[in-house]
C-alpha cells in the first residue's frame, strides 16, 4: 500500500451483535458523501447487516459484498464476510454469541491492519464481559490493541473539536486508582500526549493541564498527599520538554472554563475525565488511542443494549469517529512529510506570515 494517503481504506469492527454497533455503522455509512474521502470495509457478515438494515426503515444504505480484501470496491461500502454460518441475533440481550462474533470481527480487522491491507480502524462498541475468551483477556479495545501491536505504550484520549481529554488510568476501580498513580506513569502519559498533539493534531507547542487526584488538589496535604509527593514532581520534571501546568482541582477547573485555555487535559482516572468530557462534547465525542503505530478511533459510548434494534441509536459519535480517523491519518502523513522535508514547514510559515501581512494591508 502506498505511503501517500489519498483515499484511505478504513476498517470497521462490528462490535457486539446485540448492541447498537451495526445500527450506527449503517446510519453513518448511509451518507454517500463519506465515500468521497475514504473507502469503508465492514468486517462482519451480510446476514447480520441485512437484519439491522430492516430495523432502519429510512435507510438508504447500500454495499458490496466481498470475500477478499483484494477485491475492495473503492466507490462503495464494502462488507467482508468474516463468517458464513447462521447466527442468532437477539438485540438488547447479553449473550455468548454477541461477544464471540464481536471478537471474530475484531481479530480479522486487526490482522488486516497489521498486514497494511487497511489504513485505519473504527471500532463499534463491545461488552467487556461476554467478549472474554482465551484469546481476549483484556479490559477493552485499548489493551487488546496495545498487545497486538507490540505492547506499545498508549493513551486513552477523548476528542471533541478543541476539547481533548486524556487519562492516566482507564478501567480501574476507584479503590485501586491511587495505587496506579505514580510519577513515572504521569510523566509517560504526558510524553505520549505531547507527541500525539504534535503528530496527530498539528499543534507545535501544545499546552497541557493536569488535574489533581484529590478534592481541592489535596489542600496542601490535608486531603491526600498525592499532589505533593507524586503529581507536582511529575509536572516539574516534565516542564523541561513540555508546556504543562497544574495540578488543578477538577471541579473548579471545568466550572470556570479553564479547559478552554489548554490544548489538552490529563485526568487521573476514568470518570474524572469522562463526566465533564461527555457533558461538553454534546454526543459527538471520539475515543482515540494515542501512541499506537496505527490509527484507531471509536465512539465515546457503549453497546446501549436498552435501545438496540429499535432505530433509536444516535450515530453522531460514530460518524465523528470516522472523520477523526481519516483526519489523523492525513495529519500523520503531513507530519512525516514535514520531518522528511523541513523546508516545507519553513515555506508554510513564510507563506502564512506573508498572507497575514497582506490581510493587514487590505484591512
């Protein structure tokens, strides 16, 4: 596959068969305008697809069925049949079948990504319990992909336009969170976040805010000592290479709109970051796994069994995930081009400066 990304091939895992995954895939890809800038390949089965297509009366979804990735139709949605047998689909139910075929889809699309048969990956939601098996002993997509691509250190990064929320810990119980907060881990996550902001988001000198772990940022040690002993030293040692600030008390930080002054925020644990993020993202948040050698995005929600098969699922977050996947692929290519030819970067800056002067003269 060419290094130059023009119209990237994006693979889609189907997620839990009884969740809203197939529905939001169909709704997103029903807009044929998406085909102008990417080639979609759904790793699933046409029978499952047709089942959910019937639950969406107004769908204009069309596709081309393929059995080999060498036969991809660049002008249509492609469905790669990953299994042939009949599968019992029971929307809204947590079943062994739902997890089994979600894993088959995920394994197939991951293999294609490894073999560079596709350029990027958008994952539909899985259920972390019923997908467990001897080949999937992970707490979610992120650790699975980390293992698949050489245990590369990564970062869960939630994105919605200019709001970017990263996490030090992910799927860890509250009582275990503090044990996982270490100086080295914070420094490592800051490095990954800083690199991603430059490489994946085109921000040359990103400003990063770090949230405290305890209420009121520990109140100088009265409500916990993690800020004094761990978080502040990690920030201080990272300042040599990164523009990083904090730690900030999480409640006041968002209440005052302080997040708008930074390019990204690093939260200590899952709900500390995701509650404000989902409140501010208005249903269009994207979960991006930063730090991996591949590009993977997903919607910022789960399987939503309660509305599965009822044509009630909102595909906004999934559609945003598609756009973000393609955008990051192009950003990475642009970053590589700049590194290979630094004169391009200099020329771009000179052009931007000249353009600004022209605008000032015309005012």
